[in-house]
C-alpha cells in the first residue's frame, strides 16, 4: 500500500477508523512477519512481537507525524518489541539463516553452521543485516527505521561483513597431514 491511497488510509486510521487501520495491518502483515522472523527464531515470540506491535501502533497512531512514513514507523515499533521480548527472555536476537539472502561462497554444510556464524554478530549488526539483506531494504530505509545515519548503516554493514568473513574462516575445516 503506497502512494496517495496509502497516505489517505493512514489519515483515516489516525482519525479513528478501525477499518482503515485493519486495512493497513493486512497490507503490512507479511512484511512485519518477515522482519520479526529475521530477528527471532521462536514462532510464538514472532507472533507475540507482531501482536504487541500492532496493538502499540493502534494505540499511538495519532502520534504519527508523517503518514507517508507509516511502514517505517511500524517496523521501528516491531524491532523495539523484538528487542524487548528477547531481553525479557534473556537471550540474544538470532537470525534465521533460511531467510538470509546472503550467498556465502564457501562450503557451508548446513543452515546450522550459518546460524552459528550469524549468532556471532552483535545484535545491532544483526538488525542491519536482516533489514538490508532479508527484507531487501535500501541503506536509506534501514537508516530511517533504526534511526541511524546512512553512513552509520554502511559502516555497520561493512563491520558485519568483515566479522562474518573472520567467523567463516574460523569455522572452515583445516586439512591435517598425516605422516
């Protein structure tokens, strides 16, 4: 839902239209799921994060200053909710490797190896990787959602790639010569 129709729907929702808000949720539901799935492994946690985010958005939609940025605003709420749930459960925010659109040109034998590799990243780097690669967002979109400068997003992407490269080299099997 983009363009003038999307903005009109957001404005209607801001004025209290439940139908308009429901339409917005339906239009963004699969996208929200993809973001949450990239940040969390547990299906119940994913559903909880989505439900809480939708509820929080409904309760505070009148505070949204720019209707054109509804999706960005909603994703920011979702990411904060994922962080809260993970902190509450006292665990890190993992990434589901099946959703990752990063092609690692090595002999990764399984998704579990990739998952272990990605779990070696700090949460802030994981968030940038998930939004950029899994959800195919631009650097600008990632910067808006995470409230970072574009140069900071580029820097985090670079650091994440370097760290993944180092972690990958550490996991490569080494040949042992027997004499």
